[in-house]
């Protein structure tokens, strides 16, 4: 299985966890996701591919995103779980990739 497929599965699981959260928790989780997505926009800039997003996730890691979660929701350590907020943010940002539409990649790279 390629790097993108593994990462995308994890991202979708994070998005599912946010969707299934209790309303009060979901509000906090979405604020954290929004903050991480804003940083992803700064990091990747203009047009990007799904592979570039997966490379950022795997090569750079997500400690930077966990730090954003901690700053955004300092009173809610349960919202810092990267398997939830970080992965959900990557899932959301994936929708903006130039080679991704309708819930799938438009073409395979590599």
C-alpha cells in the first residue's frame, strides 16, 4: 500500500471521530481543526497534490499540528489527540488538492 493510501485512511478516521463526537466536544475539535488547516495553507501555499500533503504528513511529522491543538484548546487536552484533530484537518485539506475530487484521487502518481 502506498504512503498516500495509508495516510488518507488515517485522515478519514480522524474526520469520522470528529463527526461522531458529542456536540460540545465537536465544537472544540472543529476549532482545533480550523487552526491546523490554516497552518496547512501557510505550509503548502498555492496548488498542491495529494502526494505533497501525504509527504508533509509522513516526512515532517505532526508535532507542529499538535502544538497548534494545545494552543487552540489549552483547557481541553482530549482535543490534542493527533489521531482526531490532526488527521481530520488533513482530511479536510485534502479536498483542496489539485488531484483530488469526489472523495478520490483523479489519477495515480509515481
